[in-house]
C-alpha cells in the first residue's frame, strides 16, 4: 500500500513539474516577421528580384530543453518579410544565402534577453557578392509577458529574429537604391 501511495505521489510530482516548467516550443515563423518594414521603392534594383537559396545554422527545439530558432522557420519568416517588403521573387536574379551565426540565450532569468547574429550574403547571377552584412539584434521578453521561463525564451527568440530581419531589410533597401550613376547609364 505504501509503495502505491509513493508511486502516485511521484507521478503527481512529475506532472506538477511538467506543468510548471512547461515544454519548450520553437520560435514561430509568423512571430518573427517584422510588420513595420516599409515596402521597397519601385526603382530599387532588388525589388522583386531576390530569391532565398539557403538558410543554415538554426537549431531544432527539443521539447525537454530550450526553445530554439530552426533554419526552416527562420527562412519562412524571412520569405514572408521579404514578400511584404516587395523583395522576394522565387525566380529572381539575386540569390540570398543566410547563416544564423549565433543565438545567444540566457539559461535562467526573470527577463530573458536573446541576441541573434546573422550573416546575409546576396549574390548576382554570376555568383559575385553584391551585398554582405552581419546583423546583430536583441530582444528582451519580460516576466510580465509569461510566467513560464520557456515561453519567455521563445518570445525573446522571436523578438530577436524579428529585429534582426528588420535590421537586414533597411540596408538592403538602401543598397539597392538607384544612384545617379545608374540613372545616367540607363
């Protein structure tokens, strides 16, 4: 009888820990899309000319460990953001390769701050690099956003990725602007 009661208590304790700790879930692509990025100008040479050919460096989330940003989910978010900003074209003449270099996450904390470091490389049809930049961005998820640490970490991951994509789109938009030399030779 004692062993049955002990077993039930053990199961109840494990269930309580699972509920309080929560299971980790990966960053959601829709939450990584910046909604405030302006559409690119009509005369921008990258407008509807960029295809995303490769995204590497992400990690899959283990439900028993911590939230991560997978390469596939980051690619989905980036594709959506680039479509909204009018850069994306699956048949475009420029290829974008993306490498998630580092996702810096805290182990514990009431506020969770995540930093992302991502390299974006844009090449033309002849594989010549026309734009390359390493973008770093951070986001902090506050305790008030979620009681569960795993949820705050996911929110911080999403916010950092969202900020990183936003920070990438701005210089890409500037770099693609038609210069007075481009207009004179056209």
